[in-house]
C-alpha cells in the first residue's frame, strides 16, 4: 500500500444512548407497551414492561460488554430479546 493511501477508518462504536434512540421506534412497532432506558448501576440498556404501571417489571436487554462485543448487530436478536421479555409477563 502506498504511503499516501488512506487507511480504513474503524467503525465508530455506538454509545448506548445512540442505540436507545435508534431502537425506540422499532420497539414501539414490536411492543407498544415497553420502554427502553439505560441503567448506570447495571451498566446495561434495560427494557421496562409498562402494561401494569403499579407493578413495573424490567430487565437488562443488552449489557455494555455485549454491545462492545457486537451482540446487538446479530440479525433478529433485538426482536427476539424483546419478545422473550414480554412473554414472561
């Protein structure tokens, strides 16, 4: 490769806030009664079931290490995780 040729730029890692903004419209198509948030204590993107507001139920959707490992890029994984969480309620 010639010295003046540009090296490929590595893909920028998405932050959890970027993913939440990207996934929120998709989540409301899959399950309108669910909400995404970020938990600093759990270091994860969490999902909350809003069907019964007096007994909110939540779980980790993706941890930051999973995101860094690229698990969120697996085709169909987001929808599978959402459906699995909502089916438990």
